C-alpha cells in the first residue's frame, strides 16, 4: 500500500506546483501585455503633430522626422517583436517549460523598457522645443522693451554717463545684432538655438541694467562729491594750520594728492565699465575721507582739551606737591608716637621724586604747546598720562594720610576696649565669689590669672613709644578671646552648681528608702565639696536618672527657667 501512496503524493505535488507556476507566469504575461498596450495606445503621433504649428525648417524639421521615425520603429518593429515573444511565452507556459518562459519574459521586459525610454525621450524633447518657442516669444518682447527703455535713458541723460557712454552704447548695439540673429534662427525653425540667445540676452540685460543704474551715481562721486570733499579737507587743513594746528603727522596733503591722481585711473576703469574695481574702491575712498575728517576733528577736540587743562594741570601738580610735603611732615611727626611700616614711611619720599619727574614732564609739555610744532592729539595724550599719574600719587597720599589719622582713633578704641574687658573680668570674678558654692577650682583661678595677664600685656603695649597698633590689635584680640572664654566657663560652672544642688535636693526625698541612691549621692556630695563640680554633676545626675528616668531633664528645665527669670 505504501508503494502506491508515495507516487500518488508526489504526483499531486507536481500537479499543484505546476498549477501554481502556470498561474504565476500567466499573471506576468498579462502584466507585460498591459504595459505593451499602454505604450502602443499612447497618443505620441498627436503630440508630435503639435510641432507642425511651428516653422517646419531647420532643427524643428529634423527633430520632427527623427521623432516620427523613432515612434514608427517602436510601433512597427518593437511592438511586433513583443507580440511574437508574448505568443512564444504563452506556448512555453502551456507546455510547462517555465525556465524558457522566464527568459522570454525578461526579453519582453527589456523591449518594453527600451520603448518606454524612446517614448519619454520624444516627449521630453518635444516639450522642450514647444516650451522654448513660447518662452522665446514672451521673453524676446520683454528684452526689446528693455532695450528701447535703455536706449531712451542713454539719449536723454548722456551727460550722466560721461566717459562710460560709448561702452554702454556698444553693449546696446550687441542687442540689435542678437535680435536679428534670434529672428533668423526662429524663421529657420531653430528654436533651441534661439533659446540660447534669449538666455544670453537676459544675462546681458541684467548686467547692462546694473551699469545704467550704477554709472551715474559712481560718476557723480568721482567728478563731484569726492573732489568736493577733498577740497573741503584742504580748506579745513589750511584754516587749522593758520590757527597754529600742527598737522604734518597726518600726511594729509600727500594722501589727498594720491586720491586725486587715482580719480583719473578710476574714470578710465569706469569708461571700460569695470565696475567690479571702481565701485568698491569708491566706497573705500569715502571711508578714507571720513577718517581724515575724524582725524581733523580729533585735533580740534584735543586742542580744546589742552587749552582747558594745561594750566589747570600745573596748579594740580603744585597742590599735590604741597599736600605730599604735608603728609611727609605728618608721617615724621606720627612716627614719634606710632610705629609705621617701612613701606608707608617711604610713600611720601617716593611720591616727591615722582612728582619732580612729572613736573619736568609738564615743563617740556608746556614748551611743546608754546612752540606749536606738535600735534594737539599727542599733547593731549601726554597731558592725560601726566594727569592720571598725578591722580594715582594723590590717592596714595590720601590713603596714607587717612591711615595715620585712624591711628589715634584706633588707639582710643583699643583703650576703651581694654576698659570693657577689665570690667568683664571683674564681673566674672564677682559672680564667682557671690555664687553659693564651696569654692573656686584651681583651674578657674588659673584662667582668671591668665586673663588678668592678657590685660596687663595689652596695657603695656599701649604704653610703648612709638605705639605699634598692629601689636596692640593682636594682643587685644587674644585678650578678648581669653576673657570671653573665662566668663562663659564661669557662668557654666555656676549653672552646674545650681543644678547639682537641685538634683541632690530632689534625691533627698528617696535616700532613706533607696540605699543605692544614697550611696551615689554621697559620692556626688563628696566631689562637690572638693570643687570637682563636673564629677559631682555626673554622679548625681546618673543616680537620679537611674531612680526615675526623665527626672534629670525636668530638673534641668527648672534650673534654666530660674536662671532666665533673673
């Protein structure tokens, strides 16, 4: 039975496979048939016939014949070949020769692709030709209108174009020649060649239009505005020199002479319509002329500054020299009472030497001003430099003078601070002796003695001659830190003593019934009478807290409230 079933299954597989492959290839053939019909039914001949409305001469006639022959080849040769191949492919499919059918299908696809490319090429060239004719017709009229307008402008305003007029007229003559060439090519059916002329004329017209717009403006700059500006500069220079301005350093005459010579070269370039050179250079010359105006204005401003500040500077130098000498004398006097660092001591001496140098520089400056052979801008720079240096020296003297004046103030403040610290130390000693405690620990006595020693050191440093306020401030800071620490420790000790007393009083209620508490409180009392207050507080607090957790915090709160209410 197995030998029968297996062949049957294989046969069924072959039948099913053949059926599927047949359907697949049949679908491909149908698709290729549809693509062939789409190409075949395309109204290319009707599109080609549109060319007959143009002049059927020259390249138009050649292209028409070429398109028609190419399409005839597609229809008569390629389509016939495709039909034959389609028939062969169907025959191969019917005989289940699928590999051969595949090869034929690929060959048909190649033919269809070739036919499609031929069709697209024909339509592309056709549209280009017809589009060129339409664009040419519109744009040539615009160009002719532009030519007429440009011609009228040149005739009506010849003087505005000056040396550039012949070159502009020559450029317009080119338009006439190109128009004639365009008409000839169009009549001969050479629309694509005519299109190239239109494109060339469009570029030419834009360039010529820019020339007609720019040349009058540039010519006005070269012939009127720039020469006028140069004459104004020469006139201004002459007037300023008559008023004792020194302007040779500007080399203005030489620069203006070169510019006037350059105008001749620029006019020659303009006559050749070389605006790429002339236009940017004219802009640069305008900037150069503006710069010359700025330089002359700078000299005027500088002269006003020198006139207003030269004498004033001499007065300022005199005043600063006088005030520096006063500061120098003051420093010598202060040194008898106070210590000054070497750097501060040297400030007045160095300043007097610097002022002598500034005074010599000012004398040279005054001579230059009187001589009238120096640029005022240079004189102003020197004047400003001397003024700035003088201001720096003056500020340095002011700082030193203020420092010396503050020495007396600092001394008085230090003496007042010493008195405050002495009172604080006395108050600390008073509250310790007044406090209800068995005695003062040796450590606290040592701290009090140390604080008293610090006060003695400060007082001694205040009695030195000359007085060194740096040392005084250092000693005073150490003294203040020590006394504040002693005062804080004393208050802490008094609070601890009060807390110990309250804890023991609280614990006394339970001593009779709590032997352990009684023993711990005895240890605390013993430490208390030995002036070991921290040890007493630790023992008493631990004993009460063991007996009644939270009791220590309540007692501390009561003591804090009592102290706060004092």
